[in-house]
């Protein structure tokens, strides 16, 4: 009887350790996934000034569009939380759409090698961002499912595992930035 009780206690302790370790692994995967998004967003931010300068050379009178893209980029760089980052990225995507709409009016610009190369790099980066967002959101989903299910919810609350935000997009920003003319 005594050994059975000790065995049950040991099994419960091992189960708690197992659940705790799963929560830690998922938390670390979320952090890693967010880092991957951050890397791709930084790459996107680095491409934008070159793109603006290229378009400026042909469309100098489109100052408002350039300022909107520049301001949206600055806001995205300064964003802190996942929610702020999502909102800033939605604004940046809209501003980039405006920039590409301006570029459509300048056939000489679209024909330049520099502009075409920037388009290709941005399109590749947008694809990587989309993949990184999906991986991040999938990992958050697994974490939230585990964290909110019983008996893990008790353990998660006791050890301070908090909920994580999804990296969401507004409906208007759900389509990729079109970089092909």
C-alpha cells in the first residue's frame, strides 16, 4: 500500500515535470519563431529605403507617398508588442501598395534593372514573412491549446505561463504586396 502511494506520487511528479517541460519548449519555440519574423521584417525594412530612392528618381512629385512609406516603416521598426507589430505591418503593407501603384505610372522605372531586382527581393522577403508568420501562429496555437487545457492550465497558471498573441493581419493586408507589373 505504501509503495503504491509512493509510486502514484512519483508518477504525478513526473507528469508535472513533463507538462512543465512541454510548456517551456513551446514558449521557446514561440520566441524563436518571433525572432525569425523579426529577421525577415528587418530585411524588408532594409529594402524599403532603396526602393523609395529608386522610385523617387522617376516620380519626384509623389512626396506624400514617400512620406507615408517612410513613416509606416519607422512605426514598424519601433513597434514593441506583437499586436503593435501587426498593426504597424498592416500600415506598412498599405503604404507599399501605394508606392507600387505610383511606380505603375512610370514604365521607364519598371524597366530598370535596379527596380526589378528590388521587386524580386521584396517579393521573396514577403514570402518568407508569410511563412514565418504562419509558423509563429501555429506554434502559438499549440502553446495556447496546451496552456488552456486541463490539467496543464493549473500548472501554467502556477508557473506564470501567460497567453501569447497571434500575429494577425487586417483583411485588407491579407494579400501579399504585389510587386509584379
